[in-house]
């Protein structure tokens, strides 16, 4: 089976969050099952700098009059995964992130940038393709790939089936209706039964409406987005398409996230090795200027600092945490006010609070290894990957019961602890008081090492590797391509 995997980011070349991790790991996991997968990605500077064996294979012309584009074949460093790169210097060769400029604002021509990615994905799937290689199924990630299904609908049969995956419905790729002609889509598709969304054009709605099948990244999130508020305005359409919507839980890439062969750690350790974990905690405390205190519970955050992630609740419960003798180490970037709140807390109490506002792959790994508790009180969470990584590192997740967190964390109570199934702490409501209660429960258990080790051991024993998820996607692709 030939699969064209269309994405706007893929680890290790370009990553801003969970989508990057998925796009780095799922294609090789599908390939391991025997599928021929090509990952279609914009040729940002970081991609051109890192992709191996680059060669030009086709001229894509200048479909939007925004700049000439060509197609490169290349390989992913590490996995060797075959890549197809859309190289349009006018749209993609700039400093800044894949979605935002250096000031943190959306690129003003994002509709053209990701419109071109979608155009290229559709061309390669259509009989007009310049390549001999034609996919049996097209797998589109998030809003940035949402127009692939729209173009293929517009261009008519024959075309391969399209699967649209929603990694986060909060980001919908919404643009003024006036962009439609510049994307070479007809006004006839600008309709409720089409890509219109409250007077705008929505890339994600287009994907959901025109795709043959829709997936999202956990079973609970698949249910939640069929209602308000989680559906973010698309709940009606998703409920109408419920028969074609499935939640497939993401996997964890243990090739990247395993403490025994993690190059970022002060000292590699096997899951369950308490002395190895203690050494990493000590190194983290030393590196971050926190008090070197083996007995102090160290809570860590590796997250975008946004309201969606519940990050406003953490400063609210911080005084009670510190009062209880805990420490907090935060890695993240996001909303200016939240970044400021964390920085102020660290400045006020640098021996108990550390914050790094920015992006650091190495620090993300060191926090997972050195922390005792991973804080993740998300208001919604499609899947969440950091809690899966935390398990392997002996770090106990403390989460809100939503989306993939509800599917992957078992709350610690009398029964679950006795049964050996407790893997973390789950709060029911996203309120500071509830989070504080949950933190207090976790700190109480932390001070009972035997029980804490039971929770750590139950988490470390779980296997969230990619093979089952890849098998589920593969079964879906086969069912669609007949
Ligand atoms: P989301 O995709 O919503 O951001 P996930 O939990 O699915 O959340 O994935 C987050 C991924 O991004 C993880 O690999 C995590 O380690 C990484 N990450 C988040 N923030 C940072 C940061 N500031 N620096 C480095 N890695 C980060």
C-alpha cells in the first residue's frame, strides 16, 4: 500500500509539538508493517539543512502566482524515511517558525503557504502527477493539510481515498473568504456543505467535510469533539460524520524517549532504577539552581504555556506547593502573560522555582528524567504525549480527566493502588482548588516511598509504542482503498 503522508512538521527536522513527534514516528512504523510511505513536507530552511540525499524530481510551477515551486525527494536523518519536499523559496525560506514569524505573529500568507502544500499533495495523488509513484491513500494532518481533500473533490475522479487526522481542533486554519480565488478553488465550494465556516474559509472544515474518513488521536477526544465546547464550532459536522470518525491513540517513540539510551541525560538509567533517576534529579536541581534536595518533590512542566493547557492554574496553586516543600521546574513558551507569571515566580523564589521560556529538546528530556511529577492540567488534550514519555522515566503524571489523558492515566485511589493499576493522579475539574487537592494527594503519596514505587512501576510497565496505532491506521487505509 502506497501512502502519501501530508504534514507541516516532522521530528527531527521541524517540530513545534505533538504533531511533529507523530509525523516523525508514524510513517516509519507504517513502513515497518510493509507500507510504502512518503512524507510530504514544506522545505523550510531547517528541512533543507537537515534532510539527506536531496534531489529535484519535478517542477511544480507557480500555481498561485506566489512563487515558483519544485519538488525534491530526500530522506529523514535517522529513520531514512522517504520525504517529498515542496520547495517554494518565496513562501518557505524565511527565518522564524513554521507558522509564526519571529515576533510570534501568524505569517500573513499562511493560506498560500499551506494551500501550496495541499495543492502539491493533491497533484501527486491525481492523474496529472508528474511522478510515477501514485498513492493508494492520502493521509492529511491537521488544518495545514485540510485542502488536499477539497482539491481532489474539485478535480473529480479518479482519486485515492483521503483520511483527515485532527491532532488539535482548536487550530482550524481560518481565513477571510476573499482568499478563495487565490487558492484556485471555486466559489461553488464556499457553502455550509463545503469549506465555509461562519463567513470565512476553514482549511480544517474542508478536510473534515471532503475527506473519506476522519481520525483523531484518542478515543475520548473523538467523542468529545462531537459536542460543545470541545468541537470548537465543528461539533455538528463531526456528529453528522460520526460513522466515519475514529479515535486512534497516538504512540510514544521509545527510540527517542527511553531513559536507558537518552543522549540528553546526565546519566542514562533503566526504567525502575531509582538510583539512576535520583542522579538525574540531582543533576537537574544543580543545573537549574534549585536547592539540591533529594527528598523535595520536584514537579515539572513541559508544555506550551496556554490557557488550553491549564497553565493559568499552575501559578494559582504554586504557593501551596511551595509551602508543602515542593519544587517546580517549567519548560515552555506561549502566552505572554503566563510566561511572565512563571518568570516572576522563579525570580521570587529561585531555589524552589525554575522556568525556561523557550524551546529546548535537551531540557525536555532532562525534566522528564529528573522530575517526580509531570503536571498536565489541560482543559482539553487530544492525546498528549508527554504523559506517555513520563511513564518510561519514572515520572508520575498529574492530569485533568480529558481527551487522551482520560484514556492513558489511571487515578490513584485505594482500589487502584491495591490492584497495582494506579499510574498517576487525575483531577476532575479544571479549577485551582481541584488541582491543589490533586497535588496534595500526590505529595502525600510521594512521602510513602513504597506506594510511590508501585505507581511508578505500573506506569513504566505500560507499552504505548507505535505498532498498535500503526496497525490500526493500516487497517483503516486497507478498508478504504478496497
Ligand atoms: P501539543 O502537541 O499540544 O503541544 P503534546 O503533549 O502532544 O502537546 O506534545 C508535546 C511535544 O512537544 C512533546 O514532545 C514535548 O516534549 C514537546 N515540547 C513542548 N514544549 C516544549 C518546549 N518548550 N521545548 C521542547 N519541547 C517541548
